[in-house]
C-alpha cells in the first residue's frame, strides 16, 4: 500500500516550466526520495529550503518541504531525530495549508502525505477531512487541479473513505475518478478498488 502511494505521489510534482532547471532538479530529487533514496531526500530538503529562503511565500514549495521532512523521518533510525523530523514536516505542511486554504494542489499533497502515515500518528482523520475539502473545491471549480491530480484525488479520497468505514462514499468517489481520462495506471487502481468493495 505504501509503495503504491509513493509511486502515485512521485507524479504529483508542481508544474515545471521548460526553463526551470531548479524545479526539474527538485522534482527529480523528490521523486527519487519517494522511491527510497535517502541521499535524494537530504538533497531535496536542502534544495527546497534554499528555494524558500529566496521565495518565503511559496506555499507549494513549503508543503513539498514538509512532505520531504516526513520522508527524512522515514529514513532515520528510531530516536529523537526521527520524531523531530516528522514534527517539522507536519508543521510545515500545516502552515502551507493554513496560508493558502483554497489552493487545491497544496491541500492535496498535504492530505495524501498524511493519509500515508501509520494510523498510530492520528493524521488520517486530518487527511480524510482535507481530501473531502479538496473534493468540494474541485467539484465547484474543476480547473483547480489538472486531470491527473483530480483522478489521484478521487482515488485517495475513496481509499480514505473506505478506511473510515464509509464504503458507499468510497464507491461514489471512485466512480467519479473513473470518468476522468488522465492516467491508465490510476484508472486501473480505481477499478481494482471498486472491484474489491
């Protein structure tokens, strides 16, 4: 389940312009960090911190930095450093979401990252609420997310609803996701989830 999340989240990178070598580098580091490369996570954190030093109001970079810190926590041995990295990551993501409460991309990344945490951390309730908020935002204004991100949203929101004991809601969300022609792999993920209900 976590590996599937990592593969999906690796594609959820902020929009890249052709000339933005820095953004390409950060996107590559983040994707490699998601797949388990510890040094890529360290380098991604450093690159995002440098970006925020230049652009402190870039909330998309802030939420990615928070997510990267949670990956850093994943890679550390049990101890105070692991917990500190996790807390820092969660705080950065929460700050970004609070700063731009209508930015569907920031909210989606925060929610998907929170949804991937073990249940013991108590962040899945936050993720479920955030995913429902993003669904409401996107249903009022679909262009808030591109088609891939909308499809990912419905997959993850459905998974969260199912985990919360709401299979009818999960089915409804997954059926909406199937109507989006964005990514065949995501479509297959959604179809598989529906078949298992």
